[in-house]
């Protein structure tokens, strides 16, 4: 594909792309379908996203699959989402493993079903040595809770004498986050036209370039990823400096 080749040749690809996959419910409503139909179609869009990242050689991809606030949704929809998650973990991991994708899950696993936790752990173990792409799935994840947990961990270390208050740096704090070991995202994409972070990677996105795509997530194709990266490449990242 011409655009993909052009993006690769530019030499300024993002190392880490994060995606807020928004619009499944609205996609289904527009078609007079149950919401689960939107989530099922959205799973196909995840495949397109992963293929696009692999085509470009992007090293890290993080997707917002289920937020800690999503538990507020109707129980029937939550049940459908968990069923879809089980299906994904059972059927897609072999293909991801074959594509040399390392699957990593962040978030609170305590509220997930034991069978889902077992599937997550199995997927992480099976794909753990893969190096082509690290796919991080944010599942029952909320950035504020993540930050509070990191602060609590550091406070406990200070309280027990394992750490001095002077040793609390941005780097030390980052090592206590769920994303420890991952680079901060260079580019964050949100679909459906909404323009907010929705409690996703708040600390990590301090200098992330944001691109808002009007397309509903189930209609997302790798061409949308390429277009977002093309927009990213037009920007000058100054990190608080004056730039060139």
C-alpha cells in the first residue's frame, strides 16, 4: 500500500500507539442491531489495527478494551462483553502468537472471572517471548486508580524505610504503574469523534500526540491508522521546548 510505504520511508513512525476504541454501541444502534453486534464487529477492527501496526513495524500497541467505569453498564451487556473476551482469548491468541505478537494485559484482574484470568495468564505465557509487537490490553483499567495505587505503593515503601522521600522521582513513580517497562505512547487515537481521554493513560500521555477520528470503531480499518500516523508525522513534538 502506497501510504504505508510512504509512512515507513519517512523515518518518523511512532514507537508506541495507544487506541481508545469508541463507538461500538452507536454503530449497532444506527443499524438497529443489539449492542453486542457492535462489539463483535469491533473485534474485527482490532485485527485490522494489529495487522496495520505489524505492516508498519510499530513496536508497541495499547488498546482500551474495558474500563473500570464500564462495570456501570447493564449486566447483560457486561456478560456479552465477557463472553466476547473469552472467545477472543481462546481463538485469537494462536494467530497473534504466529505473528510474533506479545500479549500483555494491564488493569485490575480481581473482578474478572477465574476462567478469564486463566486465559489471560495463558496468553501472556504463550506469547511472552515474541518481539515483533507488544500488544497491551487495558482490561478493567482506570488511570486514576492506577496512579493512586502507585502512590500508595511508594508511600508504603517510605513508611517501612525501604525508600526515602527524596528518592521519589518521575522515573520511580513510572516504575510503579501498570505500564512499567513500556515506553510512553507517542500517538493516541480515539475513534467516533469524541475528544477526551476517558481515564486512559493519564500519566503516560503527558506528551502524547492526540488524533481524533470521526469513524466509529467497528468501521475502523488499517487505512484509518495510516491516516492518523500521517497526521502525527506532520506535527512538531517539542516536549516543552521551542522546537526547530
